[in-house]
C-alpha cells in the first residue's frame, strides 16, 4: 500500500514540477502567452508568458518585421 501512495505522490509532484518548469502549459493561468510557448528550448519557455511578443530567431520573424516595418530587438539573455 505504501508504494501506491508514494507513486501517486510522485506523479503529483512530477506534474507540478513540469508545470512550474513550463514543460506543461496551462494558458488559462497566465495573463500573457507569446509565441515562445511553442519553443522546445527550456530557456525560451521561461519567457513564454512575458507581456512582450517574443519570437524565436527565424526567417519568419524577419519577414514579419519587414512586413510590419518594425525594428528587430535581439535579446541574447542575461545572467
């Protein structure tokens, strides 16, 4: 019986950890969600709920900026 309880607890903790780390996304819990929500990068996923519409470095991002006549802001991260 103890192993069953432990397994349930482990699953619950794992799910919580995945949500906190941004692996599982719960959009209804966040005020903002930008395009980084589709990223596979753990670093970029940390910023998927910023109020800035960040995009991954791509040809699509450059085409969009050119079409909308907007400058490109490149963020290289911080420490």
